[in-house]
């Protein structure tokens, strides 16, 4: 009696393999010589065709059938063979999976270095698509063994940006889909990347410490018009427009750019550039070195406001020599050729004009002065000027057209009176009129009093107007003194027999009331009102 056999339904059906098997229910009383499955693409396969053995025992068994053809229907029967013959189970069938079906999308957004592509997975072929994307090459029929980008998994549309392409180059693209059945490809599409401008960099010329001139030649505009052109430069190789750059018009042809703000004694790298709507192209790189820095160039300012213990000078730095001015000022000495190792006064940094105040000088002494400026190269000097401080001022000294009758604590500032009387019978003026702001009596109020009297009293020949209009020895800043100032003239000069004063009354500019003002009697020094 033949064995009794059942066929198991196939499982784990893939593109080229499937799990098959069966159960040997009874051996028919005879020993099982062989068991397994037989299969084929036609009904009722037998052991004379394709088969896979799986031992010789009773019971269930499972066999992996390999080397199948994708997307193909197979018929399977379990079998068991004894010495009297072979028994078969019922026939079952399965269909192997196929590759995914897909198309490649049209390429768009084409630039010089990037595009957008993608694909559409229309069928998985019966197995999950575990990876999908696009592959591309400059040769036809690109595959995933070359350059590719993955874009997820599964069925449907997908889109991918391809970057890092070469301008003006033909590329071939195919979408791909991978399942356990294998890799399938969509139709092939091609595109040409846009072209950038073609240009060269000109020779650098007119090199100074801080400037140079360079440019380029735009040979062709590429796939669109050149909208910006110029040179990019920096202290490292391969400068781009993210570094320093110039702009020099548009279009093709030659151009020249002036580069400013460079550092002296420095090597720079430079490339011409041109921009069209697809990107930026660069010319060949060249390098140059700016001229080395030199000493600054400067002048010494004329000496002014020379006094007993002070004077004013300064300088003008017309060139920093290509290196920032770290210190500037004046140096001075009582001997010729002063340097910064002598006395000096600092006056900031940088180029331009500056002023320095010399103080603490010795009266009636000759000094030599020159401006100086320091940069990385060293210290430069302006021309040497010399001056002499004036002798110490004293009361009664002839000075600036008159006689000194008052000196402050510095002995450099004070008051001067005319050496002779300017009138013997002038009136104060405008009796009965109160002159606003003319009642100051202290030292330093005489000028304001005088100005107020002139503004408030139009009478000619009055004392204040005579003083205000006086020009003596080239000086025109005379005024009628206040009461305290008049008192100093008496005590410091007249009382000591100095000056050309008379033993009479002298007007002050200090108003007492609308009908009277202060005056001083230079016979005894007493002050009165009248």
C-alpha cells in the first residue's frame, strides 16, 4: 500500500524562492525511502521533474525552494516514496513576486550645479519597496552602484534635489526601487546643466601699500546675462564673493577694479568673478604683495599762543606709511633736534591734524619743537621749529599796547590799561536811564558792563564808547573798567607812581543807579558815586 501524503500551502513566497512542504500521514506499512516536494510551471508535477528532498521520516516537513523565476506561477505536490512506489499529496499553487514597476520624472529647476528629479512607484511587484530614489551618471543607464540618492520607501511619487553637479554637462538619470525581489529601474531621462560665465583674471597693477588695480575678461556670459562682475580677494587662497570683493558693471568684455583698504606688506590672492542667473564663476587665481610700510609723513604746526610758561603747537600726519599710527604728539627740548626721549606730549593716534599744549615751560627760554608719529616701522618727525617763552610778566610792564595792572595766580593772565588818558572831560552818559547788565563791580565784569552801556546809550563821546572804539598798538579789545578793576589800576600802578594817571576822578563802567555810577578818585583811591 502506498504512503498517505498531504501538501502544505506555500508560504514566504518571494521573487525567487518560497517555503513549501507537507505531512507524511502514513507510510502504508513500508519504510519511507524518500520524501520532499516536486514542483513545476505545469499541473501535476512529479519526481521526474523538479523536486527538493527532505529526509525519509513520517510527519511534517518544510523545504525552501530556490532558483525560482520571478512573477511566475508554480504548482507544488508533496510526495513520499516506498519500495512499491511514490504517493503524492494534493496539488497547490503559488506565484512568485516580481520587481517593482516605476517611472522616472522629468528633470526641472535646472541650474549650473543642481536639478530636481524623482520618480513614481506604480507597483511594488508584490513585495514591499524598502528603498527608492534616483541614480545618475554622465554615462547612459546609471545604476545604484554609481551615484544615487535615496528617498524613503514604499509606493507613490517622490522628489529629490541633486546637487554638486558640473556646469554645462550632460547627465543621465533613472529612478530605482529595491525590494527583496531585486532592484528595478524607471525609464532613463537626460538633461544638461546650465553654464556659468567663462572668464580670466587680469594682471594686478598699480600696487601701493594700501591699493592695487585688477580686473578680468568675461569671454562668454554662459546660459544667461552677466549681472554682476568684479574681483574677489583675500589673504587666503581661492577667495570668493563671501570674502572682500569689488563690483565693476555687467556684461561680457574687459573690466578694471580698484581695490582699496589693503594692508601694507601683505600677500593677497585675487580672482575675477562673474555672476549670471545660474551662479558665480571665477577666473584663474593670481597673488600679489602690497608694498612694505614706511615711516609716516608729517608736518609740525606753527607755534602759537606763546606765553611765559606755555605755548601751543601740534602737527598734521599726511600719510601713515601704510601702517596705523599708534602714537602721535610733539617732542621738545631746550636743545636742537628734540626726540621722544626728551620731553613729549601725546596727542592720540591716527592720521590727520592734532594740537598739543606745552605747559610747565621756563620763562624767557628758547625751545625746539617738532611733531612725531609712530607706526610699526618706527618714529618719524616733522620739521623742527623754535620759539622763546616771554619773560615773566610784572605789574607796570609795557605789554600789548599798554601797562599791566593786574596778574592772576598763574602770572600769565591779567589786565592792561592804556598808558595815557583818552579824554579829560567825557561824561558817563544817559543819566536817568537804567542800563541793564551794567552794574557789575567785580574783576572781570568791565567788558560786559561796557557792552551793555554801548547798547543802552546812543550818546556819542561817552567814556564807555571812547574805550570801546579805541585801537592802540594794533589792539582793539579795550573797555571801560569795572569798579574793582579800576581800584586795581590805582593800587597797583597809580599808588606806586606808575602809569600816566592824573590826581583826578576816573569813571568806572559800574552803574550805581539810573542817575549815578561809580568813579574813583586817583588822589586818595576812594570810590564815590555821582
